C-alpha cells in the first residue's frame, strides 16, 4: 500500500518549543485515521504542519503523489468571522476556488454542484441565509459542504464535532464515510474515544511523541491511553509549554 | 427656492463645481476601500495610516512648498513605510499589529507636525490637516480622479480574494498564495486614497469619508455589494450637503462634509433596519425557512 503522507522525524513547535517531537509515521493512501491524544498532545499542531502553516523545526512531511491543491483543511470553527455579510451559498462556493480561481465565473454546472453539496449536508433551502444566522451545527454542515466541493484527495479535520448536536454529527460522519469509500485519505483530530472506536478504523495516538499507530482496537487500549496521559504530563513542565495548542 | 439653495452655488462658482467633482472622486475611490477596512475590522488602521501620511506630506511641503507632486509622493512614501514596517514588526516580534501600528503612526504624526511647524505657519499646518477642497486646481482634480479610477479597477480585480481574506483568511491561505499579495495591494489602496483624500479634505478628514459612510451603510445593507452602493451614496450625499452648508453658512468645508456623514451615521445607528437601535428593540417576525 502506498502512503499518502509520511512523517519523517517530524518536530513541530512554536517559539522553538516543540509541540510534536520526532514523529515517524506513514499514513496510507485511502485510510481513515483519527488523531487522538490528551490536551496539549500536539494534535492540531500536527495538522498545521501538514498544511504548511507551520514549518517543521526538524524533519519533514513527505507527500506521496499529493500536491498543495489536493489537500483540504477544516480548522477549528472559531477562525471564521461569523458577522461577515456572506450568504451560505457564498461560503460553500469558496470550495470551488481551485476550479474558478480568483476571476472565474460560477457557471451552471458549478452552481449545480454547489446545490448538490448543500443537499448532501442537509442545508437545502438555507442557501441565501447569512452565515451569521446559522447555528453551530448548521455552520459546520456548511463547512463540510465546502470541503465536499474542494474535492481533495487528502482531507484534514480539526475537532470537527466540537459543540455539535448528535444529529449533525451523525450526518457529517456519513459524509466522512463516503469520502472513505471514494478512496480519499482522511485525517481527523478527535477527543472522544467512543467516536473514534465506532467510526475510525485507524488511530494515531499522540502525546507530543508517537504513542501508537495502527488499527484502532490495537491502539486505543487502556494501557496506551494511560501511557499517553503520563507522557504528556511528564513532558509538560511549565504549563505554557504544553498548553499552547491545547484547545 | 431649491434652485437657489442647491444648484445656484454650483452654477455660479467654478470652485464649487471643482470641489464637488473632487469630493465625488474621493467618495468613489475611498468609500469602497473603507467598506473593506470595516469588514476586516481595520477601521482604526485607516485612521492610523491617515496620521502616518503627515510627515511625508510635510517633507514634501518643506522641499517645494504647497506643491501637489511633492506632497503626494512624500505622503505615499511615508504611508507605505508605516504600513510595511508595522506589518514587519508584527511578523518578526511579539507585538501585535494594532500596537505596532499605533507606535509608528504616533512617531510619524509627531514628526510631521514638528516638520511643518519649523518652516510653515499655522495656516500651512491647517491646510495639511484639514485640506482645501474649495481650492482644488486642475492637477489635483486629475490626481483625485485617477486615484478613484485605479481604486475601483483594482477592487474589481481583487474582489474575490479580498472578500475571502476578510471572511476566512485561513481558508484563502490554504487554497492560494494570493493572501499576502491581496493584503499589501489593499493596504496600498488605503494609502493611495488617503493621500488623494488629503488634498481635498486634509489628512485628518480624509479618513472620515472612508470610514463613516461604510459604518453607516452597515445598518442598511446586508450584502457586500449593497454595503458598497449604500456607502458610496452616503458619501455623495454628505459631500453635496457638506459643500452647500459650508457655502451658505461660511463653514470650513472639510469638517462640514465629515459632520454631515457623521449625522447620517448617527441616524442610521438609530433607524437602520439591519441591526439599528430601533430594529433591535422592536419585536421581529421569525425568519421563514
């Protein structure tokens, strides 16, 4: 099996304080992997390292056949200005950037795809609503519709189910499952072990260093999780070192 | 009656027609830029940049007196320098953009006032600070109209990246390399329009025609296109009424224009249907969906 992503002794951090240390792992093409670990384990940091938002302090991330345009990234929700005067359809259509770029026209065909994406996340009928009027769950649905349109081979999700109702979560898990069956590689930072066990075949357990990586039932054992917590507490030192990306 | 109050001053006096044309040009260029400043939560940045332009204009004034070219070039250099330096300080040090910008513009402003006062009189200082919309010559008008045309053109080309950069910068960075280009092109537009505006309204008042109509429009329109249209209309109205007020009551024209814009802002704040005071208090019908 070829790997979509390979972490080679990857060390990432802020202000030279490492948040992820010497990570060595391969993410298989088409795999559905949860990144799991205690607060401050460097989970979000790892995703930022993959998108290139954070340059490695050491080591690197190797992309098999992937290019920049093949990666879609959903950061934690707080990054979007919800008061901005955009409608739902404007927000979702941004996902077509790679096709239409800064000047391209939104044609009939693209418009139909936007509608289809909205339908598959259950937002049909809300197209012209301003994004400020959406609930947290609806907003997350809209962002997933945007991810759908990005049509990326590698999808990175950072805590996609935080503060989301159960119904929305089930619908969005369906979307993730459909990505998986289409052969896309999905990496999701999650904090709920039950969700991971139920829906993610692979898990990468992180406590700043790699604890375990492989099939979920072998990785998410009681011993491994205990070890991860201990490692994170042991390495934490002064709270600001580990607490920086805790969220 | 209406003829005498509204049309006669412009029919009779060339300087009024020039003032109106100058104000219309400033409204067309600066107001849409102001809408984006507001949407990016950078309204105060506009204010800071306006102050930053002063020493450049002052050096231009020192070298060649009240010359349009020298003051424009000086203002552009000073404005761009402060924009770039504060951006640089934010990226390489721990200081946030608002604080570094405030630091640079305060230094810049103090330097500017000092330079003007060593050579010129208080009248010259007043000219730079508050502009001379009633004494615009041909060169100044050509400059203002060129800046307005350029701004509208650049905004049209940059519209989509700019909207993304405002609403979801992280997303723009993840899909495209245009983020930095968009940011600095936009800052250049801000500086350019402030420099243009200061010939008409002065460095302090130029930022008023940029921000006040945009802030007022927020209470009337919900889409970006709507915001720009309403803001430009408010800027036109303020320019026209401000000029007429200053003509009929012998008021200084720059402050009169900005005050009219301020009154429109206050009225919008109360009456505006999109989040104005009354709209907030009155019970609303539930959204249909």
